[in-house]
C-alpha cells in the first residue's frame, strides 16, 4: 500500500473528497516527523512508537575507496512495533 | 533527549487544526489511518509512505534461544516481524532537529 492508496481508503470510508483525505493523512505523518525533529516520542498504543535514538560518532569507511571518514554523532528515527500489532502479525 | 511523548490525541488535535471537522471526527480519522495501515501489514503487504518511510513485514525463521538468566534453551517459533525504514527526508529532518 502506498500513500495515495491510503488516502483513497480514508476518502472512501469517511465519504470525504480526495483533497480533504490527503490533507488529513499528510497532517498525521507531518506531525510525527515534526515531533521527532523536536526530540519528542510519538506513542500510538496498539500500533507502535516512534522515537529518536542517538548514534555515537564513529570512524566510517567509504566502501568504494576504502578511505576513512569521521562520522559525527547524530540522531536517527526509530520505530518499535506495538504489542497488539505484533500479535496480530502472528495471528493471535 | 528530554522530549515529551505525543499520543493519538496530539495527532488528532493537529488534524483538527488543519481541517474543518469536529474533534471526534478527527480522532476517528487518526484511528482509521492506523487501522488501514495495520490491516495491510497483517495481510503481509508493505506500507510505503513517500517522504515518511516504509513499513515491511519480514519472516523470521525458527531458532533456539536461551533464557539469559537460567541458561536454559527455549525454542523460538518462526514468526513475522515488522520493520520500519525511515525515508531520507525523515532521517535528515530528525538529524537536523536534534543537533
């Protein structure tokens, strides 16, 4: 399923025009990225939680040239699946 | 990272500010989005949200695990797990916002 299909499903289910459904779906994803960009967590019970993890600085290597490069410490997005969804994936 | 935790309520509040629907309807929209995504994943489909990221289901083979406390061997059954791969845009924005 891709973004446009999700938008279509929301429009169909709630009898909205595509434009409105698109704004709704986009707002939700935008809000999640926005929260993580501020270092916040987004916890959606039953679905999962988005959080930010810190990665230490390290010495990386350019895989093509083998050259060493210093990689600065940085923050990366992380998603942990919720219990209900995890259970549903394994049909219990 | 001294951040706060957002919930469905915050997402539905964001939707409320964006579109002219009631708070109740906005909460239903958030629920419905999560529900459709979950349903697709349970069907084994990937969910690919451009400029956000991709959720995909992976099959894990059975293996022998060990209880770290007792050292006892326990069988781990084959199972399906969900992985999320953030888009470049998300990674860039999260990295830039948490410098």
